[in-house]
C-alpha cells in the first residue's frame, strides 16, 4: 500500500514549468564532472581534427571554436541565473514555511504552558486544602 507523498517539496516539484525543470536539469548536468570531461574531450577532438586534417574547416587560432565557446558561455550564464533565481524563490518559500511552522509551534507551546500553569495552581489548591483538613 503506497502512500502519496504530499509535502511542500513534492507540491513544489509539481508546480514547476517545463522551462524551470529544463533549467534544473541543465544546471545539474553542467555542474558535473561528466560535463567537464565531455567538454574537454570535445575540445581536444576539435583541435586534433583541425590540426591533422588536410583542409581544416577552422584553422588555428580556431575562430569558429571561439565563437561556439562564447555562445556556450552566454547560454550557461543565463541558465545558471535562471536556476539561481529559482533556488532563491525556493529558499524564500522554505523560510516562510519554517516561520509559519515555528509560529504555530510557539502558539501550541504557549497553550501547553498555560494548561501547565492551571494544573500547578490546582495542585497548590489541593495541597492547601489537604493541609487545612489535617
């Protein structure tokens, strides 16, 4: 019997747009060692193919490669900013949730303390009556 997980995180994940999910996937991919290794291998292959080829399509100093790298850097910056903006929104929502939880807990604690005070007063009264009867 599986229970449906219904907490803040799962509700938030369900509310994400396709673009926000894509930004998260790209951010996670670009922030991995697999991406770094693949990127370095692609750079080495591009360089080797243009140095070894009889008629290179992008001869040294690899102007076309520099253009692609500049475009990639621009896209990466935008994607990382989108993901960071979303993470800020998540942090703010979590802080608000924590505040609301803390406020509710404080009210419950104050209620319990009041009940405790009333019980202590009742105990004092019972002790006082017990002493008078002796």
